[in-house]
């Protein structure tokens, strides 16, 4: 009976997942494995997007697309499986900027996107077209159709574009401030998805440079605070460190402890529950929200599916119990 | 003594070569083999340029650059030697426009050019940078820094962009009219080169869609009429046909005979001499200008050099004899 209820609930509730790069893409893939496409919407950070070599590059959108489409490089988490590097090698020989690795298959995505944008399509429409070609049924939505560049202020006077800091400088310059743009508005598709959302799941992406840029887009933070039955985040901190990327380093630079407790405190009232890793159970402090302790490391597609199922069941339980907001 | 005089003349006269695609690139390469780089300027048609997949594609500039840089595909005459086609294959799979063949090495040129243009460089400066990386010393100049798209009016109401007609439609739709833009101005580098030009050589390129677009750029036609000691064209018609491309087909559609005589008549007063092929000697009619009959087919680099030498000597002879204009 309990199981039956749970499965009924799963098929009736509308889920929005906020996702950044590799970790976000993996949880989104887990959710796409268990939810019908009309119950799941994935809203993706486009603060990393930048103009490069004449093209619009959308790193997080593409990581989500390649992951859900089964085309991602399993070694790196980003880029295409079976990739080659002929063009970027020649760009380097011609003295062009080659610090951002663009593989030959990956380049096709950027060229086709550029063509669609140059013909007047917006990023939402171009993303929909590309995702459909990768066989993805659930909507994958850029957070906005506007440019919304995240900038990193380090020791210099001028902030760096996010990818300059993240890829070119290998996220080594200390972060004094993450600068998010004012006046960016969510697309109609994003606000419609949030209007009908029962559950919002925050993927284990970097809170400062993957999730905050999404929440910064008006009115996403406001709608998430007001509307859904439950908001649950998955901690990107595992065993006192980030599985990948600069989240832990940034927390230290902010004077935070590197722990799921600190992640939950950072999200504050926005979330009703946190999913965190068993490795952190002994050291975790007190949480102001509900918690679920499990294995959060997603090594393969089965892991993604299991974590998605557990996270969803936990969020549904919060929604049913009325422990939200 | 005669030889010595001729060689002195060669090294003292300033030469401008007007070039379109493959034939133009070959004669330009021959000239670059025999002239010091400060005596030769190559002015290239950019009427074929177009925006495609977000990039600025300059087919004739690139053909000249790859040919002079020793990087051209010897089979096709265009594109890079040792080319691969990974990205464009994926563009096709993603439903993008794949009718214009962009190889993986060639793409690097377009990406680096796009980067330079996006940083505010003009096409002349970007071309100079790329050519220097291909080891080319003589200036290769786009006819203008402005967009100057050649359009082809065929049976439809709307004209086609040149590359749509030339590549996508394989130049099969009959040409009712070649539409050249008004108000395009030559770059300062082009007008300076023409100001100091003693000889102007018109390469064996298509008169209607490679050379006319250059002459249409103000004040190129006017300067060529007024300034140089001699203007000599090489006929693109060999044996009553075009070696490559639509020149002969267009002449037939215009009601012209397909002959060097018709080419000379088309250029009219602009040229003082025509170089044409031995295959056409028996059938050629009367010419209003001086002529040189030789083997004009350029099979290899030696052929290019020989034809360049003969063409240059012929032009110098016209200049010395005062038979010009």
C-alpha cells in the first residue's frame, strides 16, 4: 500500500529540477529515467554561457543535453563521447584562443545553435530543437533567453568572465565576489513550469556559481519560495569536499565549513529538505530542515536513478507531511 | 642585354593581381613565386562571403590563402589538404545546413577569423594575420572591409545569395542577372596598392562573378582605368569551355560566344592585353587589344610560375611600348 501510494504520487506531481553542470546533469538524468516527460522540467544555468570564436557556447545546457541524450563523455562528464580535437588544434596553431576545449562533435552543436540564433530563434527554442535530436523528451530549459553572464571578481580590478576563471584559470584565483547580472527575466516556459511545479529539486551543483545564477533570474527565487509543496536540495559536498569543481574551495574562501550543514544553511528558508552523503553523517551538525542520508555519489546510470528515486520520495514525503515552508 | 632589362623591369614595377577563386589563386601563386613581396598585391573578391553557421565564410580569400600557403587541397583547388569532415557530418545529423562543405581544418580559419572580427578587427587585418600564419609575405587584400554580397537572380522572384546558387544549387539555375551591391568602398590598403600599381593583372577567374564584383567596388574600376601602365587579363576560357565553374554556361546564357575574343570584348577598354590558350588560337576572332597565346592551364606550381612569368613579361612589353589605353 505504501509503495502503491508512493508510485501514484510520483506520477501525479510535477517536478522542476534546477541544474548546473556535471552533477546537475547526472541527477537530471536519474529523474528523466523515472518520471514521465510531462512531469519533469529541467531548468539549467546559463550564467556560464559566453561568446567565443564567434559562437554562443552554453556549457551547462550542453552537459545536460549530452548526459540525458546518452552522448556525454563518461570520463570527463562534459563534452561528447568519442570526441576528436582536430579543429581546436588548428585554432591553436593559428594563434586563436584554444583554452576552451571544443571537440569536433561538440562544435557541431555550437554551429547549429549559432545558425538557429542567427535566424532569430531564441535560446529556449534552439535548445528544444537540439535536445529533440538527442532523443530527449523532458523539457530542458535555459533559465532565460537573455544573456546573464556570471562574473568572478578575484584579486584583479576587473572581474573575469565565468569561463575565463573556471576553465582558462582552472578556478584557482580566489573568489572575492560572484557577480550576477541585474534585470534578467526567466523565459515564459520557465515561469510556466514553476507555476505548475509541486516539487523543486536542487541538483548537487555548485550553490554559488550554478544554482545562485538560476535563483537570481526574476522571478525564479520568488516563485520557488511561494509555490511548490516542497523544495529539496542534494548536497554537492561529500566527505567534506566537493566531488568535482570549486564548491569546497569557495566555501573555505567564504569562511564557511565544508559540510552539508553549511550547504543547508546557505540555502536557508528556500529549501525544506537536504539530501546528503553517508560519509558526512557522523560529522554533520544540526539542520534547520529535514534531511535524508544516503549514498549520493553517482558513478553510473543506475546510481543516478537510485538517487533520483530516493530524493523524489523524500520530497514527496515532505510535501505529504506538510513540513514545508 | 634584353634579358637583363626585362629582369630589372620585373623587379621595379608594382603589380596588382585581381583574383577570384581557384584560377585566381593559381596565377597569384605563380606571381608570388617570381615577384618580391613588396612588388605584388593580390586583391581578392569577397562578393562570395556569407554568414553561415554563425561564422563569416570568405571562400575566395581562403582559397588564395591556402594556395599561396601551400595548404590547399590539390584535388579540389579549394579547402585544406589532408582535410577531415567530422564536424560537418555531425551538423548534418543535427539537422543543420550542411550543404557548404566546411572541413575540420578549414573551420579553424573561420573560428579564428570570427574571434578577430568579434574583437573589432576588420577583414583586412584579420586576413593579414591569418596569411602571415600561413607564411604568405605578399599582401592578400579583401577588396573591401564592407559586406558586398553578390546575388544571383535566376527564375525565382528573390535572388539567391552567391554561395546558395554556386554551391547549394551547384550553379545550375540559369542566371538572369548578377546583382552587385551599390556603395561598397575599397579598403585604404586596396586604393594605396592601386595608386602605386604599374601593372594590373586580371586572373583567369570568372569575369561576371569573380572579377566584376571587384571592379564594382568604388573606386577600383576607375583607378584601373586611369592609373597603371598596362592592364592584362588571362582568359578563363580554354578550348571553348571553362576549365572550372560556370563561366562558359553564363556566357551562353548571355548570348555570348564562349571564346577568349568574347572575354576580351567583355572587359573592353579596361584591358590592354589578353593572354589566352593555344587551344583557342585557330578559332579566335579579331581582338581590339594585344594578345599573347600560350599554354594557360596550370597543372602544378611550375605551370603557375611559367604562366605568371609570361603574363608579366607580356604586360611589361605593353607598358614599355606605350600601347596601353
